[in-house]
C-alpha cells in the first residue's frame, strides 16, 4: 500500500519526502520493523518511541511518523527517509492501521461495550445469543479473543493496541465473521486505540470509581468523558438508566437513537418480577411485543442488568425471543460468577475477584440471595500490592460465614507469609476461618463443609488455568480440581 493511502483520514500532517512509496507493514515497536515498514513513534508512559527512530531505520523502516513537538534535529533522520509529523501519533497509528488492513470493521457489524463493571459478562451473553442465532461471531475482551467459536489467544488487556486490534479484525473479516462484540475500556478510548473503528451499536453498562491513577485517569470526570467518546463514534446506543451516569447519556446525545434498560427506573426494556437464587436468576421482560420469562444460570442482581443489555442488542439485530432465552439459560462466562457443574449439585462459584472491592462485591452479592452459608476460599497473589492482603482478610471475615485462607499465585514470595498477612485482617473480625495454604486442600475442606443451601466462592483465579510458583506456571484449573474432588467421594 502506498504511504499516502495509509494516511487517509488524518488531518494537519506535515510531510518531508515521498508519499508515493510502497509500505509493506507498520509498527510502533522498533524491534518489529522490517524492510519497507512505517515506524510510528509513540510517547509512552515509561519510554518515548522517538528514542528508537534510528533503530527502526536500521531495521528497514523507509518512513517514520513522529509527533509534533519532538526535537527533529536531534533525531538526525537520513535524507532518503520520508518523515510524517502528526499532532497525535497514537491516533495516527490507529488510522494508519485501519487503512493498511482495509478498514476491516466496515466488513461486519461491530458492537462496543463500555462501563466500569459487567463488560465481560455482557459481551459473552451477546456472543452466546448471536451464535445461537447462527451468526459467525468474533469477541475481543479481558479474557481472550475468540473467532467463530474458537479461542484465538488469551488477552493481556481489555482492549488491544490499535495495530493488534485492526490485525485481529482483518483476520475475522477474512474468516467471514458477521458480528464482532468487543469490550471497550476507557483507557482505549482515551489513548485512541479504537479510532478508525466503525461501530454499529455501542453499549454503556454502569459507572463507578475505578482506574483513577497517574497512568490512567486523573479524576472521575476524565474517566466518564473518556467513556462518552464511544457514543461520539456511533449514533445507535444502549444505556442502563438505573445508573446515575448512564441516565445522563440520552440527554447528552439527543440526536442519537438510544435504547434504555433498567429495573428501578422507566426504561424501554424493563425487568420485573425478579427471582434470585444461589444458582440462577429469572425475571419477566418484554421482548419485541410479548412478555417473556428469562432465566440465566449466572446468579446475582447484576446478572439481570447484563441480560437486559444483551436483550437490547438482540432486539436491534432482530433475533427471536426463543433464541435469546435459550442462549441466556446456557451462557457461562469463564471466571465471572461462574457456577461449576458438579454431580453433587453444590453451588460452587469461581470468580476472578482479586482486589478488596471485587471480593467485597462478590461476597455481598452472594450473601444477599443465599439461604445457607457463604463459604469463601481465597488468597492473594505474590509480588503484588501486599497492603491489600489484611484488607481482603477483613472483608471476608466480615461478610462470609466461613473463610478458608489459602494460596493464589505466590510467584516468588513465601505463601506462608502471604496468608499470615491476610490473617491479620481476619483477626479484626469475628469471622470463622481456617488457614490451609494448599489451595486444593482448602477447596476439599470447603466442599466437605457445604450443603446445597450454601454457596462456595472460589475467589481470585477466575479464568486462569494455572498456579504461578517461582516463575513457573503449573496447570491449575479450578473447574477440574472441583470435579476431581467431588468424584473422589
């Protein structure tokens, strides 16, 4: 592709050199640059890509894209290299990547889901409904990237960098995908990762305090307005009006076609007559023009909200109520309030909760609907924030009826030391507990203790299929562990 074709859609560029040269690829990592590539220099949080311009040229870059304000003289770029200067090279990378891969998001329907919580579960629900309707589906999010029912790769962030994203889109388009559903983080919107994407439907789940740090958002206002960028990119939206911030969106975008959903406030799609148990939720909702009873095997009030969001998408895509109901009944999200099927029919939930807030949220949620005991099994990862360990011990001691303090990815730390720090917080409460460092033994004891009226929450590992000890990731899938233990007895 000619360089000038890659730059279509970017404004205010300054150029020195030939724009008619053929470009064979592009990257923002100088080590990945090959002959005939365009190198895009990005100022990162830790390193400045402009320091690597000459390394990229040595590796074969024939053109470089740099940001206004950099010291052009100190870069000493050879005369035969085309230089393009942009106001924002992150935006430029996104647009150039989309152009290079043939604007793949125009070749399928693209659904973007943003919000503080519920993105992962909602995208999996939408994926399940679409697949049940016979569609070819792609999914990009926190857990993994999927294409036509196959897992392509695990994720290291919620929304990939723009180049990787457009590459994935191109692969999905090539494989005939009809709809792609993706989690869109506030960070990805702020850092232009989804620029160049053509969204067909955008969805806002909820909003609460999160991601406030020097490397993310300076304050809540910046965090919220970053999320709103998604609604600037698409005229068809879906919002949760029970959320105070979500309720503002229809007024902020009066020219958009926005569908609302909720439980407590008037909405286009409203859940009524809700039943929540320790193994499912069901509720009544009007789908198209008929009241339907919907049931999903992911317990908790938040499951109603996520289901409503998925139902709104299904309605916009003309999917039948029967298909929606069947899909929501069957959907399971790896490591997100995931109930493990087992022959004893014990409610055993795997959840990725690994921070104080997420542990509190999951334990409070299950406490609200469990008729018996809440049995918490959790640990804290090694080589990570040790300050949260006693806090999480105190949270579990305060909410759960019984806690097993155990190990979770100790990495290079002594697991005995980690559990002792958790225990410090536990001792501040009147909560009953037992320390069992071996995680499998802790799960075995929890299963022995539980009845069908209780719920066991295995918190922290979620979708991870490993236990990391001294730099080695050993296979450790809690679904397999649970069933092995139950099948022994």
